[in-house]
């Protein structure tokens, strides 16, 4: 069997990650590959505790937010991502390091080079084989997410913040066009679903299997 793959899903507020994860799960089930679904921040006991702090603290300094994201990521990588990949089990993570560039980088205004420094230290060569980025107009995404009962600390940010998040993701996409595949998430759910299936099938033909 070929090497286990690491696939990540990214997108800003209201992009439709929940639906996308179901589509990814169904596709991997069809392929019959062993996989675990996980998420960031979180995905591991200590990292989930850090997630609570990150999403439900009243206020956090931006640098604290960045450090906690990478602290959680280190636990997640060491205890979940790397061990599973080593056992031949694919890993699908709802968000990973691209989110730190988008949210803490362009969102919070922390230096790109600082995030690259932590990326090298914590992530190293454990980069995803494939990233699906759900690209949605921030106003559309916020409108979709508006009905949610309770917003966490980050979800309470305004439109300008989410415009910057999108710019951050598009910058990462520019740097890693082979790894990151953009999905037009402004379209209806059926179209988004088909785009995800197409990207996964194409990636599988090219290198995933
Ligand atoms: N964060 C960070 O800052 N730095 C980092 O390094 C990392 C994360 C890793 C938690 O993430 C927060 O952590 C996140 C980024 C930050 N903060 N924010 N914002 P999370 O992934 O757990 O939480 P989330 O971003 O809020 O995602 P979500 O709620 O799981 O997914 P979503 O894409 O925003 O929403 P959804 O529930 O999938 O969809 C929203 C609604 O739209 C829902 O009613 C759907 O039925 C509807 N929908 C979905 N697709 C469509 C289409 N195509 N048309 C119409 N309606 C649709």
C-alpha cells in the first residue's frame, strides 16, 4: 500500500467546512483507505484543553493566541498526526498551519516570518499532501454563519477581519499552488460537493494513491 496521506481542510467563517468534511469522509470510505478525522485547534486531549482557552477566553493577546495555536499543534502532531501516518493511517484535519498564517498573520497582523519560524520549528516536514481551501466571499460566509446560536471569541470579529483572513489564505495559495486547491464555496452545496469530489479524484489519480 502506498504511504498514508495527510489532507487538510481550510476556509474562513461560514465557508461550509462541515458539509465538506462529510463529502471527504464519504469519498475516503469509497476508496477504502484507513483514516482518522481530526481538527485544529484540538484533536488531542491537551490540545482540546488549549482550544477551550483559545475560543472561550474573554480576551487574548495576539501573540498569546499564536503561541497557543502552535502549542496545541505540537501536541496534535506528536500524539495524533505523526503516529497515525507512521502506522499507514491517513489523517484528515479540519484546519492546520495555513489557518495560523491567515488568522494570526493577516488577521491579527503578526509578522509572516514569525509564523514561518514556528512552522519550521513545530511542523517541520509534516506538511499536508493536499489542502482543500473553501474560498467564500466574507460577507456571504458571515451571512451564512449569522444564524448560529453562540459565536466563539474569534467568530465575533467583523467583516474587515474576515477580508484579511481570505487575503491570508490566498497568499498561502500563491505560495503553494500544487498543494492547496481552491474550491469556489460561494456556489450552492451541490456544486461545492462536486468540486470537492473532483479535486480528491484528481489528486488521487496524480499522486494520492
Ligand atoms: N484558528 C486560528 O485562528 N488559527 C489556527 O491556526 C487554527 C484555527 C487552526 C476554530 O475553528 C477557530 O480557530 C476558527 C479559526 C481559528 N475561528 N473562526 N472563525 P473551527 O474550524 O472549529 O470553527 P469555524 O471556523 O467556526 O468552522 P465551522 O463552524 O466548523 O465551519 P464553517 O465552514 O464556518 O461553517 P458550517 O457550519 O460548515 O457552515 C455554515 C452554514 O452555512 C451552515 O448553516 C451550512 O448549512 C451553510 N452552508 C454551508 N455551505 C453552504 C453553501 N454552499 N451554500 C449555502 N449555505 C451553505
